[in-house]
C-alpha cells in the first residue's frame, strides 16, 4: 500500500467512521457563523511587519485614586498596549525627606483591578425590580439621553434640592472624578442638595474645631522623631494607611528609643509592629479612661498650669467664659465637685475595663514624659458620643502642655498639611441647603421635615425630599451606610428615590440599586494627580497607561456629554480634557503656589514630587509662640476646653461644653447588653480599602473575612476557631467564620468592615457585611455615623 | 501536481465537515440577544442525529425540540449570567482566565494568540480594548485556518496549515477550552449551554486527534 493510499484509507474509512464529521458534513450552517458582518478578526496586512517588531516594555508611572490615606507610586509595565506587570517605587529608603512610596498588599493586586473578568464593561439600564441586579446593556447614547432627561425632569418637577450626589470615595484625592463631574453638571443646571462632612472622622471634624478652631491639629510625621512617648489611641496605621510613609517614621521613632503605647480593643497589626505596650479597652468607653487620666494628672499636680492659664479657656473657675458659672470648669468636673462623681481611676476601671493601677501609670507617664504625642485614630469617634473622644484627647494634650511643641501633639482630628496643588475643576452650587452626609437616608424619607436640629443648614426647610441620587464610585448607597436592611427597603421603594445613577468598576452591592449603571475607568485608564489624605509632603503623577477597556469611560467625559445635551458643555469643560486639567494643575501649582514644583514633563518623568522643608511642621506652633499675634480660630482666640458655643446649645447631657464621658447607648452600660451581650466593632482591613477590592480573590487569600472573638466569649457559646456563626441584633443578621483569639478584648466582637453585602433569599447576609448590624442613629452634635457602636449576640450557625 | 491536487481534493470533505462543526459550535456560543440565531440553528441543524452516540448532542436535541419564544428569553439571561455580566461571571469565556495565575484577562497567552492572528494577517477589531482570546475569536480563527485549507494549495502548504491548527490546539484551544466547558457544565442548568459545552469539549479533543493523524499521514505522502 502506497503512502498516498494510506491517507485515502484514513480519510475514507477511519474518518468516515467518525460520526461527528459525517453529521457535520451534511448540515446547514447558520448564516451568522463566520459571516461577513460578524467577523471580528479583520485584515491586518499593512501592519504585519510592524507587529512582528515587538514593542519594548515601557514603564509608566501612575498612582491609584482610591480612598486610601496613602498614595503610592505604581509602575505599570506596558507591552503592546497591555499592562503585563505592576511594580512600585524602587527608590531606596533612608532619606526621610524623600521617603519611598511603596505599595501595600492591596497595591500588589492592582493589575487584577484592571483585568478582572467581572469588570463592568458597558452601560446598562435596570430591567428587574430595583436592587434585584437585573440589567440590560444599552448604548452610551441611550445612557446619556436618559440621564439628561431625568436630571431635567426631576429638577423641573421637584426643584434642585431633590437632586443629590451621594458621599462616595472610590475615587478620591484626585483632580476629577465621578462625584465632582456629577456635582458640576447639577450645579450648572440649577443646583443640588449639598452634603457636608464624611464617614471617616465625622464626629471629630465637627468636635475638634470647638476646641482648637480647626481640624488641622496634627504635626508633620518627622516631628515624631522628637517625641519621647507616642500613644496611638485607636489608630492602626499598619492596616489603615494614613499616609504611605507614616509607618516609616514610626519605625524610625521606635529605633530612636521612643516608647509607643497602643490603646485599642484589639491587639492590632500596629500593636505587633510598633507597640511597647498594648492597653485593651472596651469600645465607647475611651473618654472615661481619658477623664480618669485627667483626674490623676490634676490631682497629682502634673498638669501644666502655666500653659492652661495662658492658652486655654475653661480649665478652672478662674478661666471661664463670661456668663458661665465657675463650677462648670473642667477641673471641677474631673474632681466631681459638681456632679459628685470624682473621675477616679477606680471609677473608670468599672467602665472601661482598664485597671486603676494601669490608668495611674499611663497618666503619670504621659504627663511626665516630655514631649509626648497622643495621636488619636478615628475608630473611637465613629461611636455614639464620638465627639467627646475627640475633644477628650485634645483636653489631655492641653493638660500636659503638649500643644505647639516639637515632639508633642495636639490630638483631636489631627489633620496636617502644608503642601498643596491647584485643583482646576471646581464646582459652584447655587443651592445653599446642606445636610450632614450621614443623614441622606433621612433626607430621602422625610427631607422636608428636617430642621437645624438635624444638621440642616443653608435653609430653614427643604422644599423636597431627595428624588434623584448620583452614586459615583461609591458603596455608601447601601454597603457602607449604616443599617443595610433599613436602607434596602428605602431604595426598593421606587416612589421615594425615583432615579439612581451609579458608576463603578464592578457590580458592587450599591451598583445593584442603580437605574442606570455606568462602567467607570481604573486609574490605569485615566490621567490624574494623586495626593495623600491630609498628611504628607508629596504628590504622585497619575499617568494614563492604557486606553479605557471595553466601553468604560471617565465620568468627566460622560457628564460633559450630558452637559452637552442640556446646553452647558462649554461651561462644564471650559474646553478642557482631563489631561488638560492635569497640565493646568501642574502649571498653576508652579506659578501660584510653589516655584520649585516640576513642569508637567518633569513630573510625568519622575512620577512623584516630594515637597522639601527645613524643619517639621508643628501644629499650633505659631499660636503658642505668639498668641497675641496668632490667636486660635475659636471665638475666644484661645483653646476652648470649655466651649461657650456648645454650652449655648443647651443640650448639656449629650452635648457638653467640656469633653465628658457619656455612657453610650449600645455600650457596656446599656441594659440592652443583657439581650445582646457583645459589643461589636469593625476595622479597616488590610485586604480592602473600605469596601474596594472585596471581590478580589487573591486578597481574600491574603486575609480572609472573619470575625474576631475572645476565647472566653467563644467558650461560653461553644464556638471553636473556624466555626461559622450567626451574628445578630434587632437590625439584622449575618453569617461569618470566627477567629477565636486573645487578640481581642473579652466582651467585644470585631468584624472587618467593607465586605460586600450578600443576602440569601431571606435577607441573611452570607459575607459578613457589618452594616447589617449597625445603626442609623447619628451622633449627638455632628450627626455623624456611630458605626462602631453596636450590641450583638453570636451563635453557632 | 496531480498528486497534490488529489490530496487537496481528498482532504476537502474532512476539512469542510470540521469547519461546519466549528461553525455550529461558534453559533451555539454567540450572544443570542437580538438575533433569531437559536431558532435558525434549531431549524438547520438536527442534533437528534447525534443523540445516539453523544450525550451533549442528545441534550441539545431535547433543547431545540422545546425551544419557544418564552424560554429563548431565559437563555439570553443565562448567557449573560455565564459569559457577559454585568457582575460575577460564572464562566468567563476568555483563555487568560483559565491560564493566568490569578484568573485575570489580558495575560501572556492572550498576547501569544494575538501574535498568531498577526502572523496570518489578521487582527482583532477591538485589539487592546477587549481581550483577543475570547472563545468566539479563537473559534473564528480556527474557522479561518480551515478555510485556507479548503483553498487549492500545495501539499507543503496544506501541511503547514494543518500544523498551524495543531499548534493552535496545543498552545491554546486544547489547553483551556476543556476547563471552560467543565466550568460551564458545573455552573448552569441550561440544557443549551450544558449540551453545547459537552459538544465543544469533545469535539476539541477529537479534532486535535484527527489533525495529528492527518499530519502523520501527510508527512509520509
Ligand atoms: S491601598 Fe493605599 S497604601 Fe496600598 S498601594 Fe494603594 S495607595 Fe498605596
């Protein structure tokens, strides 16, 4: 048999026997299969040669614009239009004036943000019931047309106050983004209801200025190299990055021999990395500990009387504001001379669980070690009476005279900033009415009934409830707002909010509630400039590394087009693209703020700019050096330990004029604890930035979603490490795995915040999304979120 | 010359049949939205003839026998849930997802298949906007290569083209498509997509084996 015959046999016999082919040889083929109109592979002849000569890998420096306090140099290695690898700042450490800005564990996952298969890829409209998650793909034209007509219709029908841009932080600390784009559009077409404050330091932002006149009470991190003692009170910079280089300074301080104390209900990663001592405490009782420290300091005469006399109002009877009785002084309160309760360590021990001996010890240590930095995190102010915690810390800093001194720290909210850039994209809203951002659900439900007591300002009364919401790159629409079940009901009622636009990268729990859902861009696909939170002397260039994937678009461009439909495009863009905004910011920063600022090309090439200073910034140094010339920005010009403005509000129980421990609802002294015996807190988890990245599998491997419970509490309930449990209270119920660990205070359960709400058919959350358990009751003064104030019970699932 | 011609002619039915098969698979995995595609397949293709020897064929026969406008809509929904989104994709239809360490798109294997397109003078119309390694693109590429085999050419060329298809199988299709099909089968209750996945998985296997045999035979011609 010849070889040719062999082939013949193979084809005729063996092949013929293959029924598959016999079958397919005889069938009709749908026209569409490989038809001209459907071909996706097109001729590439001319470019073949060029394509063979491969692109070399290019490294493009950029930075992420999420709501992380840090801002890191992210280097995209781009080949043939694809980001093949991501690396970070390679600059060596050592020189603290130009600290390396290296990505954290989340940053190592950034490529997966870009190339995750689940990215939203095209615009959509809702087709099911709101929240059900059913959508249909639409064209950009339809999306833009729909938004334009709804914006107009709802504005015409209810007035501009019916339109609201929800607090959202998925894109922040850049020059442009969905939130500003939506606000600009609304501002140019009649206006929108304003929102103030935030969910991060909401109570503090309102409270601290009553003491200091400002929230800028912090000092630059290099000042910590001069501290002898650092107390991190509820602050966890190892996981919750406040500024990329912060930890580097803490490490250096530690090396210098500075003692570091961490006060926290959990033995955090920060405590592990930095602390000489961990002081566990019950949530909501921090101010009791502060009061007792104050008591010790004052009764043992360790306080800085000269400082208090010169700079402060309200420490003792001789320094009270006009018209207020001497008895109302801070000293009187601490000694219990008016209320009959001396704030002794023994008194506090009963409340906060820290032993009286330990309280005495740290009070003495703090008062005697000069200079000392008491730095407050914001966890303890996301509590029912968070304002007291924030002012209480400032009070201790004043008692010990640590304000305005190198190596000291004024406590309070603690922002600091001395390096700025120009933000060329600005919004002027013709509507003046403003609500605290945490009360947006109230404004949906009964906005027209809100008054000044609810924090409404700019108007006496709202003319309408919120009817349209723009939720741009944020998860506050349901996941990150308190009391998910309550919010869900509100949003499901389509007669309340009539129109919801969401823009995001993924189908987040909030995105499910969209009527129109837009696919946004990652930072790899846009131009921007990133600055850290209010801490840090650097800015990072956010270069566009590739064109937007799929049909994703920058919100700036989308809203510019909507503006076009409504006849205000020119006012919206002023002829500028996002790249123009970046260029303008650089040019104007150089011209208006800092001649040493690099040019656009230099900045792009360097990827980062470090602002250089000869000496540390010390919060309130000017005031302390020369009070006459530089008074505090308070009504009295001094530090107001006693605030007359608060006093005049006449709600002394919940809004005292001096910082006081107030026994908290859903705290350890609330009788409800008999029914729900565990205090539940949450924390910012290293695997997420708030709720961003929760869907990233690799990060779940790095740190899984699990609840911490002390062995005592676990034993009582027959719970073992790794068990799945149900956590519940009157507001909701969730399932989560447990980590049984002595790293959390007995009586306290801790769930990392930000997990994506994943209800089963009965509404039982399967993912451990903490906000099914949190409350919408706002804090007393700021009307801020009390999301770390909860009582719950836990049982085996 | 006559010999060459005859090889080409001899191979013709085989090449045509497998191309048809790829076209059917391609059509089964097309987005059914806005098209009457499923009705068209149902009319043109009798899966009943496959029933006896292939489970997937049987399932598809059943499915098409019962296809109505009403369940058409459900299949569209299911297609989107599995392959399009929005949201979590139960069975992402891109090679990179199955081959990259972190289940991402736009991975190395995508750049490699892009290279292959380029070598054949082709380019994905949405290059660098969407991934080049979507199931439908790779099938379209296979259909294209088999088309070239159908055009009269020298034995050497035919051999080379067959080798290219084997290469495409061994470097791409046969590596990831079986995993993709398993994932579809595990994640859906749709008769259409279970059947289609079973058929795709087996045909890919079978086609590679056939091509290898043919190449061996041709090499000896
Ligand atoms: S999450 Fe923050 S610290 Fe981590 S890489 Fe991104 S910007 Fe840097």
